[in-house]
C-alpha cells in the first residue's frame, strides 16, 4: 500500500508534476484538515470520523478512496513541516467562496471534539491570514459551526 501511496503522490499530487490540479487541491485541503485535527496534539476518533465524512462528501469519494487520500495528505503534511505550501495552493486555486468553505471545514474539525484549545484557535487565525480571510468572516464561520454543533 505504501508504494501505491507514493506512486499516487508522485504521479498526481507532487508540485511541478503533470497531475491533475484537483488531486493536488484535495491533498492540500486534507493536509490542512489533518493539521487542524493535530493542532492540540490529540488526534481523536471523533476528529478522524469528522474528517472522513467531510472529505468523502466534499470530494465524492468512497471510504477506500478517502482513506487513501488521507494517508497521502498526512504523509505529505508530516514531510513538509510547513502549512504554507498547502495554504498557498488553496489560496491561489480556489475562489473566495471555496476558501471560506475550506475554513468552515477546518472549524468543523476543530470543534468535532466539542472543545476549542488555544493551539487550535491560534492555527485557525493563522489559516485565516494565509487564506486571505477577513477576521470578521473567520469569526462568523466559527460561530456558525458552534451553533450547528450546539456549542
């Protein structure tokens, strides 16, 4: 499986390759979601379940495809050590509405365990800045997600 993931990444996702931009954007989006889940140093089952559901629904993937995509994104997230490359790709490729949708997904991951930790809040403000999202928009999305989750 590791070889298939490497091949998938090299053929379809690696920057500068001839792969489909949609694949790179999926990996970038997933890497950001995974970073939000890991921001408090606890990657819970609730966070994994939330990410699986969000990614599968958002990209219309089977469970197997979602799992493989998350493996690729997590490997790349760990290898890179920097969110900038993922945020830049999303920022340059997505419309404002799509960037706001990504931020809403990030808030959903952050609040999947019902608690906002300081590290998660700091990451969300950093992501808002990297994606060019105004503070008011960031807070409005935060409140919407909290309200939807009954928090």
